[in-house]
C-alpha cells in the first residue's frame, strides 16, 4: 500500500463495518486512531492513512498533510487530483488486504482531511455508506469537478463544527452545509462550543450517529 497508515482491526474474520479516517493538516496517521475503540466497542475496522506531504511545524519535527494550504482555504486542482488519486489507490489496496464490508464503508475527515472526505464521497457517492466532515470546509475545487449523480441524495452525511473555531470559522461549515443541500444532500448538523478540535460532547454525538446510522 502506497500510503503509510495505522489500522484497528477487530477480532474475528469479518467483513467489518469500516471507517476510512483522514487526519488534518499537521497531524499524522495516529491522530484519529483513538476513535476506533469508541465506535461500537471497537467492533468497527478503522484505517487511518497518512498524508503524502511532509511539513516541519518546528525544527526537528515532522507532520503531514494532503495538500498545501493557502490563506483563502482554496486548493490547486492539480494538488487535489494528486491527493485523490493516492487515496483512491490506497482504498483499492485496502479492500483487498483488509476484511472490509464494502456496503458499510464510511469516510470521515478532520479539517483538511474533511476536504478529502468531501472530494472522494461526493465524487463517488455509491462507494460510501456515509460521509463525516469534522471542523472542515467544502472548497470550490471539489465542486468544480462534480457531475450530476442521483446517488448523492441518499448519502448519509454528518457535519460537525465548533462555534469558536479560530482556524476554520463556522461560517465556512455553514457554507458547506448549504452547498451540500444544493447537491441534494440533507446533512445532519452538529454545532458545539469548541475550537478546532473534537470536544467530548461532539465525540459522543459522532459515535452515536455512526452506531445508530450507517453501522446500525
């Protein structure tokens, strides 16, 4: 598999409901793996690939990203296509290597990882049982390449954001919600008094939504 990754694989033969979890800018493949034991008591397979772009937040430190950031929050189409291709290849390899139930595959992303989750799920909605965007935004570059697809209307979607997020203002998430509605998607919405993070109350609702929805 081309991308480094971490994985939580439940005991047993499977196939298992699965979350493809995509970290944010400056994090790593370990960032979201801690969610795995919380969803259905660890009975869900989690795959957490690491972004291919290496950054140095401080001398001697290494972190990872999916694409370069700009001040306006937009991305170059070529960077998006490159990241998409790597993730699609990773997922194809994962479907062969891990006991994934393809009918119960959820894509989840935090911040920049949420952009990639939007991109993959909105581009091929029939592949995923659900889409989760945490503290993220939906840029023009994702929408620009989309073709009409009636399958999007049935894509279960959850958007969670903090009202005090200093990095991605909540208005960007509200804009994403409106854009999803324009695509025929009636997303569930969670707004919390938190910053750029997953507050315990948001985590509780996320776990409950997954357990009662796509993994019910």
